[in-house]
C-alpha cells in the first residue's frame, strides 16, 4: 500500500471466482496478507472480508477489535437471491451489515454503492479488473465463433435463441472457451430479472472482454452499463440479439470496437491503486473515531 504502514488482512470463506479475483489477485496486488478463514487477526490494522465469512471468523475479527471492511461482491444467496426484488435484497443486505459491523463497504457496482450509502460508513464502488495474462483478440476476418463464460443455468432461456441464430449464420456457439480471444464475439446474457443480478452483479465479463478486445453483447445490467464505453451492445430480445450480431459481422466494426475496449480496460494495477488509497483513508477514519 505504497508508503503506508497499514497492515491489511484479506480473508473470507475462500471459495469461488470472486475470492480468486477480489481476494487473491487484488489482495496480493495491494500488498495485503491473503488468508482464507484466517485465525490470527491481531497483527493487522484492517481486515477485508470478501463475499462471505462464517460466524467463527467474524467473531475472531470482532474480538481482535480490528476494523472490518466488507466486500459484498456476489454475496447474496444464489440462485434463490437472483429472483429477489429490491426490498428483499436491501433487507438481506441490512442484516449482513448489522452482523458484520463494517468500518467500510466495497461494492461491485455504483448501483450497489448507492444502496449501501444508508449505512453511514465509507463506500467504494470497485470494478473487477481484467484477468491477468489475458490474450489479445486478433479480430479475425470473419465471425466464426460466439461464446459465453459461466454456468449454463444462467442462460437456459437464452440458449436456444443463441444457438438458432448462430446456426442460421454458420457460426459456432461455445461455452467456457479456453481463451476469450478464441471468440469473435462474447455474450454476457442472463435469464434472471431479479434486482441483485440487474444492479449488484459485477462487470467481470465485460472487464475481461475489454482487456482482450473481444466485441461484447450483454444484458443491460448496471455493472455493464456503468463500465460501458459506448461500443458494447446490450440486448433483451431475440430481435435485438439478431441486430447486434448483424452490426458486429463486419471486421472493420469489430476492429473499431476492439480498439476502444482495449483503451479503457481496467487493469489490476489501476484498480489496486484506487483500492489501496481508499483502504488507507478508511483506516485513518477508523483510527480517529
């Protein structure tokens, strides 16, 4: 954390992609100690809990009287929470904050940060960074492959639409490709219309698309819209998807889109610098209280 002497512990249950990204990758980038289910809390100035923590870990943090920062990324119960309305989501979040008693909250989107302002502690909207080491898309002459990264359960209603449209065009549709740059267009669609996916879900799929320069079509979720630079396309119907595919078919358009995305991709270093500075300010605030 630069010239600061603030000692940060990043902890949590230590599972899932969110832990790898916000716990391991980001924690290491800010010079924090990263330990899932940490036992010894006392040596640290701040403890960042990523996503979820079991009661025994929360008790150790509180007993050590170390200020806690709560990174709420993807923490709501899934899949059931993906169908909740706003009132149910905010009620769940209020219960979590009451249990955590955080000195600051890290949100995955600005929309989530706005919902957290009511709790009276510092809030940081922190986007996901680009996956380290991601390959750059060569932007092939013709579209051959369209793909999606994630669980198929989330696109069950979209899948037949995607496959039919790709089949009509002679394109392949693949799920979880080895490299994002192997795709000519990446999709980030979702069936759920619940409040949390629409407003609180991180924009990690868009960040990786931007970092690889891969043209992107997604659902109009807050995270994606907030991080968009105007060349991404957002769809909610089969007809809108067809038109988006049409627009991205020419190589010249995909090159234009790719260049813009690459120019704004949130790097690990950029996100870490913003995070480290904010954590330092949280520590100073907590110390002076």
